[in-house]
C-alpha cells in the first residue's frame, strides 16, 4: 500500500475536488508528511509551506485550474500547489539539478501562471493577467496569494491602488501568518492585528443577514436598506478596512486551517462583482512542532533531522562573522547603524538587534526604502550599514544611484549571498550585483575571500571610503586557504612566482579554487601566478601594471561577464600596453539554474578542475588570436 494513499492518486487539480469531505483532513496530513520528508533531505522553505496546506487544498477544491489563474507571491510557499497539480511523482527532485523548482515555473505546469521568486509582485502580475483575460472575453478567475510580510513592499500597494476600480473576477488572498522571514515590523502588521482581534463584526453581520432572510417581505426590505447604508453603519461600529479604501471587498479574517471556512470564503469571493480580498490567518510551520516553535529557522533550511528538528550543519559562515564584526565596531562607535529588509537572522544581525536596539532598523520587505532611509541617516553623520542578499539588492538600483552615489551619502552595503547560491535557482543567484554596482560612479566594491579580508574590508568601508561602499561575500564559510598565503593588502595580493609567464586574476571565493588549479598546473609543468583582488572597484593601478607584464592572463569571475570586473580589467591592461593574450571565463548571457553551488561552479568551469581545463585548452589551441575572451 502506498505511503501516501490519497495524495498519490492526485494527478491534477481536478482530482482534489473528488476527495470526499471526510478524507480531506487525511489528505492534508499526507501533504505535510511529504513536505517534511522531502525538505529534510533537499532543504527548502518548510514553515511557509506547512502553513498553507489547508489554504491550498481549499483553493483547488473551489477554483478550476488551470482555467483559473493563481500567482503566488515569492512562490516559496507553492509546494502543496505543486503536489496537487501533477508533480507528486517528481516531488523528490525538488530543488535539485534538473529537478522541479522550489518556486513556480511556467515550464513545469500550466497551473503555474507566473514565474516568481522575489516578494510583493503577485498583485501586479495577477492584475495584469486578469486584464488580459478581460480583453479576451475570458470570465475565469485570477487569484493573487500574498503574505503579510510581502504586503510591506510598496509594489503591492501600487498594484492595489490600480486594481481597486476593476470589476472583473479578481481575488487577492492575504495569507496572514504574522511574520515574513523575520518578525514583521511597521504599521501594516499592527493594522492586521487590529483586524484579527475584531472578528465579531463579521459574525454579527452574518447572523443578522441570516435572520433577516427568514422574515417574509419586510426582512428583504430591511436587508436592502442596511446594505445601502452599510458603509455608514460599518464606519460607526467597525471603521472601514484599509482594503475597502482601496476598492476591495474585504472578507475575513478566516481560519486558514479550517477547510470549510476557507471554501465558503472562496465561494463568496467568486460571487463578488468587484475585487475581493480574503484575509486568511495561518500558523507558519503548522503540523510540525520544531517548525512551529522556530518558524524563522525553518523558513529556509538545509538538511535536518526529522525527529529532533536539528539541522545537519550548524556552520554559520560569513553572515555570522559579519554580525560579530559589526557588533564589535558598534560597541566603540555609536554612529554605526544596521539596516535590514526583513532578513535579521539571515544576514547575521540578530545579536546587533538585541545589543544595539536603538540603532537597529528592520524596514520590512522594502529594499528601495532601506537604501534611501540609510542615506538619510548618513546625511546627518551616522554610519549606516545595509545588510542585504545580493539578489534582493537589485530592487534598489535607482536609489543606489540617485540617493547614495549622486547624493554623496556614505552608505555601506553588506552584500550577503554574493555569487552562486545553489538550489534556490535563477531568482536567487547573486551574480548581478558586481555588474550593477560597477556602473555607478562614486562607489567602491570589496570582495574578500576569507573572514580576515571581510573584517578588514568592512572596517575600511566604514572609516576610509566615502560615498557608496560595498562589501560582498558568499553564502557559507571559508574555503581552502594555502598555509603560505597572507592577506597583506586590502587592495590586492600576489600569490606565487611573480616572474612566471602565466597569470590568473580572480577575486572572492574563486581564489581558493585558483590556488588548487595552480597546484594542478604545476604538476603539468606550468608555473602560474595568481593576482587576488579584494578591492574590485576601482581597480588598483599597481595591480593592472603588474598583470600587464605577463604573456598570458586568465580572468575567472563568479558573476556575469557583461559589465563585470574582468571586462574592466582587460580593458585597462590593453590600454596600458599589454602585449600578451587574455581570456575571460565568467557567466555568459544566461541565468544560472538550480543546483548545488559545487555543481554550478563545475558546470561553469569556475572550480579548480574547470580552471585547469580552461587554461590547458587555451594553451593547446593552435588558433589563438592576440586578444580574445571565452
């Protein structure tokens, strides 16, 4: 007999509707077991998915997918949706190379209407889909599912402001689990708390309507009068919700773990001839005690032991070291402030948040605001440090140019998860920040390889640099470091024979792989020197002069080639009179798919074996030109 006797029979969304009511709870239990089993091995977003099991099942029982459309905000909570739309048999491949994604992907299923991975986009995308349907005469429903954390992003409010006048089948489901990744902050979460603790209005309204419907003639008359005067009455006893003010009909709050209530709410929303917002209250981590107790830790987690809930690896890496260093500096300098966009623990700021409360600012999922807010602090003499994942920094490009660089405000960016991040895939790879920042005047970028370099870079960014300064570091910890290597300079370091004919230029963690490649090439009879950059913008003139003496130069860069450091460096050595040949190995005009970090670096030829292979192939190529890149 199957370990999942009900779940294994579901091959499409339509199969969910045929499940008998008395078996729905058992289906939800099987889904939770499957989620825990797979995520414990593959890693992933566990607590968000455990929290939306009933919500997702009820949605599939009421709506008709893929005729109806659903857009998941961020999409990290779409695992149950995948299980119910024909992907049960492949679910064990979740987040693995060539497996199914941890986020919605249109190429996986027609039930995934929009690719997502970042927050606050769902209402905009769903509203666009709803308008497209309306223009085609398609009367099916469009649903946007957004969390209360994502609702702190300004894009969500821009979309609601635009969608309030729409009179077609458009529904927003607000999944209110009282937190995003870190505990929610700001006015919106406080407002939702106010709504949650006053459900009596909804109950009284339902009771009154039911009672009046049983009174012949006069009941319908009174009901009509009350309906026409609803706004005034509601303002007197309950005050309109924020969502009503945007033009949405508000339904809720609904118990997000009660299938019957959820189905009734969705059925009611389908009948409303205007945009509807269904407010669903859920518990993050529901059904697995370790995730309920520590929802933040289980938001995105690696392998863990199911029985104890303990992660298989407790190694904290660069994030933790950054947090320790910033706390140490802040103890002596009361001008240092830390800013996060709802990623306190993810960026290593949990201790700073406790020990320097008055100088710690969690602005919610609002990277644009974080940058400009930090510039405001800087304009009055403070030293703000904005800790942010590389992939989320992309959202603040205009503010980095206009408010930081152009305004000559001294803002320090601590860019976490720089480079390849692994199984979260295309939407989360941190491979664009260098090219993005490289285009901005009045900016400085450091990319250290080790904790020591990170600490030195952070100190220099705070106390030596002016304007916009960034320190970027990878996910995880330190890699291989030769015993005879010492980071003497914050700008660049030379490792190996400076009189060799061949040179490798690189930065960040790729230096570790370059050192291993150097040893492998020595066994092939090739003497290779390494130029390790730490300050990658602006590039040191001395480093350029040093590189221009070699016969052959290879650049290896864990970032996109267009606009990258390798392109800048190669231009500089050519203009400086370089007479040899150069080669660039970086990420081309493509997105890096989901796989482990080591698998991605191997595929991109950016690990030690790949570097060795590239160098030997170039040297054996008889069709060399004077200057070329790979």
